[in-house]
């Protein structure tokens, strides 16, 4: 099976590449500029599946509208090249502040520019004639706002009940395993949540990593809980019990290959 992975030099790509079990063609931006249509089409020709990791992150100064444009270009090129299904990285942020567990058929209500940008990307992808799968990924350990950006004096939002934010998480190795299973499916679903089953508090993750933190009052805009329903994903790949624990997620992040 010929798998082409775009955005190999993205932060997610650098986490995934050394953990990816199957063979794949890893294309960085230097290899393939997605805005260069002829080169992109040539790269995707003969691909059985295309995984696009390239995009704008929530901390980028680049307009979030670029996510929709990049997805559109990849889908157009895949159609022209007669490539297989395209897999696009979306985010749990498209759900906004809704009570979970959040199923894939939940109405989307993003609250941040990043969430709105990914929502626009999803709308374009859903309307495109080329087959694609939208993957709404939870927090990736090490590429997140706490483990990945921790520094001495780190402060963490704490709600009146004493809890820190609850989030669906996944370790890099578990993510590589999940995405590897998805791209090899003959009939992948159009939308799938991607995270380890359940959710963990951010405070528990920092404690498991032995990283000191202090509590600060959560602002009114803070979202207390984003828990993805992973029932569908669990029918397509398997997870160990430790994949859902703070200790297991931290171990996955720390014990795997570095970036």
C-alpha cells in the first residue's frame, strides 16, 4: 500500500514519523509545497491513501483560513491524480464548550479562531467529491499547551470545584498506531474522533510528569471539559488501558523517540 504523508516536518509529523510502523512516503514542505499544484499532483499519483498533517496551528500568526485552503488543494490534487482517500487533521476545538462525551454527529460550535478555521476546513472537505476522512484529534501529549510548553512557574487554570481542565488526550505512539490503522482501512468513516478512550485532567498529567505547577483561577472563558466519544475509533483500532491514564500518556510521550 502506497501511503503519502504531507507535512512530515510539522510538529505532529516529527512526533509520528519515528513511531510509524508501516512504510510511507514522508513529504516535508521542502519536498512538496502544497501550493505547487503540478508537484503535488505528481507526488500523490498512485497513492492509495494521503495523510495531510500540514496546516496552521492555534498559536500561529498565519490566518486560520489557510487550513481550509490547504485541504482544498490537497483534495483537488488527489482527485486529479486519482489517489485514494485523503485523511485530514481537524481538532476537538470544533465542538466548542459542549457537554460530552462528544460524538461525531454532534452539531459543531467552535469558540476560537482555530476552531472556526478547522470548522471551515471540514465544511470544504465534506462538500468535495473526493473521498476523505476528517479526524478530530484530541490533545497530543508533547505537542499540547502543558506538557509541550511547560516551564518553571507554570500556572494552570483551576475551577471553583478545585478541578483543572479535563481533556481527551493521546500519546504519540498511540496516535501513530491509530492513524496507521485508519489509513489502511478499505472503507474509512467520513468523520472520526481520535483520542485515547476517556479523558484526564491537565493537573494529573503534570503530576504524572513530575512537573511543578501552581493553580490560578480559571477565567470565565475557560472550557472545563472536552471529552471525545471514541466508540467509533475503538471499533477500528485497539487501546491498552494505560493509554488512557495520565501515567501511561506521559510514559508514551517520554519513552518514545524524541523530536
